[in-house]
C-alpha cells in the first residue's frame, strides 16, 4: 500500500494571534489488516493518542498559538515474541508544513494501561510520539525566527539515542538519518529563510505586495543554496511538497523566479507554470 503526503494549505489570517501554544492533534487510526480481537484491543487507541498530545505542555515559549497536527496510524500486523508487538505506519502533518512518514513503528500495547509522560524505562510507544512532537515543534519554532527550534531538535536527538540503546531499536536508525538531514549544515539555509517565507505570505495576505516580494526573493535564494549542495535533500522536498502552491502565489507573473522554482522543484513544475505571465 502506498501513502502520499498531502500538501498543506495554510490559512494565514489570524493564526499568529491564537491564545495558547499547544499541540492540537487529530488522529485517524486504521486497523482493518488485523484480526477482530486485535482490533478490539485498539478500539480507543486514537482517543488515547489525542489525549497524550493535547493534554500536555510540551514547550514553554513566548509564541502563543495552536499547532494543528494530523496523525494517521495504519496498523499492519501483530507478531508474538515474549510479548505481543503491534506494527504500524504513522504519518504526521502539521499546519506549517512539517510532514513525516514512519514505516517502522513497533511496540507492545496493553489497552488497560495509560500513556504517561513520566518516563522511567524507554517506552517504544510514547517515545516515538515524543520524538515526532519535538520534531514538529522544532520546525514550528523555526518559522518564528532562524533556528529557534534548536532546543526541540536537541530533545528529539536525545530520544533517538535512548531508542538506539533500547531493546526496541527498530526504526531508530531511520529516524536518526532523518534528524541528521534536517539539522545538517547543508539544510541550514532553508531553516534560516522559513520565517521570511511565512512573513512574506502574511504580508501578501495583507496586500503589502512589495514587502512580500522582497522577502520572497530571500526565500528563493535560501532554497537555491540548499539545492546546490544537496539537490535531493528530503527536508527541501518536504518544504516544496507542502508549499509549492504558496510559492507560486508569491511569484505569480514573475517568470524569472518561477522558472528558477521549476529548476529547483521539477516535481511541481505545472503548479509554477500556472502562475507564469503569458
């Protein structure tokens, strides 16, 4: 089965002024591949996931707004060792365009137990959730200022180290690779221009087109910097997948810049061409 990450269209009006910085997670759980008794065990799994994310203060910071996240969990199978291990794919997408697909989530699950933020031993269920919470929040913080997500990326890295040392190490090498790509020096130009991109979209929404265009040119320069040294960078591809339509809007009728976007992101060339001047 193939899963596609759907680009996120952001509604900019008002999202800067929400009252609280919290995760607002909506989950969708699929377990049709499993036996009926296994499905019964997971009957309230989605609501527990939402409670785990939504009823917790993940970070303290000066930016107070909701971070909306969609989580899709697809249970694939169950295998029996000394315990019953559930295997699932999990997809995270956020309202700022962070998008992660994890195909190697495996964990024991007891429907009678609660998901706790108080950690003793490594928990292959909640530590994966924690990892993605911090990865999404790190990307979100970066939209507020260059590299403001460093603390959250560091927290995510700490969880990776715990996962690699645990008896539930499956999937953590891939997560480490993902983390290294995003935090690598070659990806820094993209992280540096993320606040400019969101500010440009806000200014465009406010009909301040000249100011928006000045920032937009800085955005494309940063994207080009990453492309030159790492053309297949997964975080760069994530950004294009999530924001190609907004980039087209920012550069509409500016064929010079739209052609540059076609070079950098040929996957979405039809989107950019749609905004070109005839």
